[in-house]
C-alpha cells in the first residue's frame, strides 16, 4: 500500500465525524448515521485506490451506501480491502454520550476477514500482555496475566465491558476477582483500542459485540502491537448456515492472523464525541476542529492529528 494513503484516510474519517457531530444529542441516530455514511462516501471518491468494502453498512440490497462489495476510490492505485463503520456509536451520538467515532481500516486485497454481521466474543489487550491472554480461560486467569504483565496488583487492573445483561456473569467474575470495571454503553472498538494506551486507564476488554467491529479493532491493535481474540456467536440456525457458506468455523478461536493477515494495514478514526483517547468535533462559526488518530502496521507509526476546517470552503465535507 502507498504510505500517502494514511493522510488520505484521515480526511475520510474527518468528513464523517464533522457530518454526524451536528446530530449530537438530538435523539436521531439514523440521521446521524446517514450523515456520516454520505460524507464518508463523498471523500472516499477522491482517494487514489481501488477499494472494495468487505465490512460495511450491510448487503447491497439493505444499505444504499457503503454496502459490502461496493467499490471505493478513484479506481487508480493499490487494490485494498476496506472495513468501515462511519459512525461507531449511533446511540452515543443520539444521546450526546461518550466515545463515538468515525472509523475505517484498509489492508491489501484478501487480507481482512469478511466477518458476518453477528455477535463475536472478544478479549483484547495492549502490547504488554500480548501472548498472555486466552479467550477460553477463566476471567480471573486473564486478569492475573494482565496484572503480572503490567506490574500491577489485580485490584489496580481496569476491565472494560459493554453494559449488557448478557455480560452479567463476566461482570460478576471481574468484581469477585477484585479488579475494577469501566462499563461502556456502546462502542467496543474504542474500548479495544483504549487497552493499548495507558492514559485511557483501560487494561483489558471482555465480552461480546459485533463481529465486524472485531475486525476493525484487530487492525487498530495490529498497528499498536496489541492483541485481540474472538469467537463467532451465531444466534440462530440462519446465522450458523451463513457462517458455513462463508467457510467460517464457529468453533474456531479467531486470532490476529485470522482477522487481519499480512504485515501491513492502516487504521484511522476521528472523534465524533469526546472520549478517553480522542476529543469530539467542536464547532465555532464557520470553522470546526477535529481530533483523529491514524496508524500503520508496517511502520508502527501512530499519529494524532488535530484539524481546523473551514466549513464555507469545503462543501459536502470533502476536506
């Protein structure tokens, strides 16, 4: 992949963040998501690449924009797989909550898992605990491993978990172990990424969330030197059959090399609302500021980018 794509992709997430941030706290998650996908698509049309969406907003007959199989980019440049979540946290934006992101990832063609839209059990950690976690191990064992790797007492370890009834047993085990918990209402991509940064105060992520978000998280953690493991959790016979048709073994533990292959991938995200890692969009008159992260696995480079945008000069957020 071309190194210059890193900055091009930040333009894409900035556009989606700017468009969706206008809907913050207005209780209209669909409108916020539509604004993000429209802006993201407009900017993608200017990016020099031959991209194919492998993780997007749905199948072709279910979503008008950024559907699985859609071609993105100018049609010139490297051939890449594209994973997108134009608005990771539609409910977050609707309620004016914490940690909504505009997110995307790319890798060379054939290197991203075509994850079905279903639940995936996940466990994620930052670089210090790589190789020490096991998704099949008891919660207490993984907490002890992370505590040892980070030279902490288990009482100082912070686990992040989506606040869902299905996670009550995990939450109970974490509390019984004496570790601390940061419950999140939505947005487990941010939760996974936060495990790789000490300043976020998060050490490990547990629980189930969307499988497509698992692939996005894997790209980010590959760039950061972290680790995520996953297991698909089909909810009915139809989802089991879909996995079979896609050649996916529902009993297999999906490791980093299964989720994102090769030695190169790029991840970009822009904050829509404030979070532990990124600030949300701020508007003032005819200008807006964005806060983004972009990283590349091959080089290990991680950049935080603050953008100041003239909204009068850049229509349709093609920034």
